[in-house]
């Protein structure tokens, strides 16, 4: 359905951070979530208007209700039902807490949720709970089992940083055991609480990308990366089928994020607002805001990303470039690849020994 998606006109993914409230205090949290809801969150009616605007992008617009923990909103089921009735493909990313009971999972499925995404950042209770909070592992596994019983497709999200990278093979096994349809592997961007965590090195990231392609070929579930679009470049260089069936989906280019107070960002990890849905349609912001238009123009990229022959299928993490250089069009410092003949400046964390 989306193989010929025109990212100038619509995002593949529209994320609405319905709240920043959450019982957990995860060490990498982009939102720096707190237990209490913000008094200026979008209201139910403002949320309904946003969902109507999302439907204007086209049939089957994918909308992700995220947080914080979206279960902190009493109107969550109402919003799911409303978005579903509009023709949007509604998905949700609840936190792994005791509030995510089998009954709540069934209610989400009955309301029209097409997929539920849960986070797993360790293969054992000890490692996962150290990252996300006490008892989160058990609650997450129980919710995953409830999703399977309800016939609700499950996605598992995993953060890759120096602390978690060694557990990826064991987490992969958990993803298989839980019956997930997709493993979304997120490479740390230093925003929110994630600023205190150590990222993997560019060389380690490259090795993980190669391994993830092997996982994708061998496992019954799909694999995708988040904030690491050079996964596609690695696939192309390895002649892996399907690696370039769609151009790079990156911040502002096939992806948009609406904050809990209505600010429209290219990504939740690129906190530079291009407008607010209380004042301007999300469709208008996505299609016409200067920031979004610049991010959809690979020829505007600078440094080695701008010189790279893979920029149309990759484009680098614009969020990580912004976090490191303050410029969303700068080079992604996690990618070790240096285009042949390029002799310009390199991101701070890339050594000349990484030249291809």
C-alpha cells in the first residue's frame, strides 16, 4: 500500500504523543516523563480534530498514539475508536506497567487498535528492569501474551546503547518467543534522559546493522531500525533483497510527531517545532513548513551525508545530527561510512580510519 508513498504529501507514520505522564522513569526517556499529566495537553476535542486532519493525508493514515504512557489518558479508547471510524490505522505504544492488564489489551483491540508496540530493553527481568523500572519486565511479558490471546499484532521496540547492545541476541530470542510481527531497533539519540547514556561506536553500529539484516532474513518477524537509516545502505552494500524498496523514512521525510501540547516536530527526537496544531493544520505543517521541506530535500544535506551516494535511500538520522551539531541537515555521527573521494570535515565521533 505504501511502496509508492509520496513523502512530500503525507507521512508514512504520524505519531501523536497524547501525554507525557508515565509511571515509569526509563533511563533513556525522550519525553523525560513524569507521573502527572501536563495541564496544557491537547483536549479530547482537540485530539479529535487532529485525527480528522490526519485522515486528510489519505486513506489508511498510520497514527501512533504514544507517550509517556497513553493509558494515562481516560479518553484513550474514545480516541482510538474515533480515529478508526475516520479510516486511520490506529496503533498504540503503552508502557509496560501493571495498568496494562489483559482486560485493557482486549479493550484496545476491540476499540480498533491495529498493532500494539511494547518496549523490551533487556532479555531478563534484571537487565530490563534496571533500564525501565521495577517489575516492568513481568508486566511487559504479560501484556505481550495478552496481545497474542486477543489476536492483536505485537511490535517490540528495543533501545541500542552501550548498556544494551550485548543483549541483542537474547532479546531477539524473546521477540521470537513473544510472537511479535516486527522488531523495531532504536539507536540512541541523546535527548531527554538519554543524554546520560553512552551510545555504541559507529563501528559497532555498523556491525549491528549487518547482524540485523541476518536476523531479518532468518526470523519470522520483520526488522526495522529507528534513527538509523543507514541500515538500508548496509543492506544495499550487502546486496540484500528489499533494502531499497522504499526511500529513507527519516524525520520530516515520511515521519511527523505531534507533542502533548500540539507542537509539530519532524520527530520526537528532533525537538524543533514547525508549528502548533492549535493554530495550523498538521497537514499544512507537514507539507509546507520550511523545516519539513528542507528535511525532504537530500540535496540540502551537508558534510559527508550531503556527498553520500546513498543519501536518497538513507539520508542519515536528522535527529542525531541536530542533537550533536544543532543542525538537522548536518552529518549523522553514528554512520562510519565515508563516500569515496570525500575529503571534507567529518562529524566529531568519526575517525579518518573509518574511510571506506
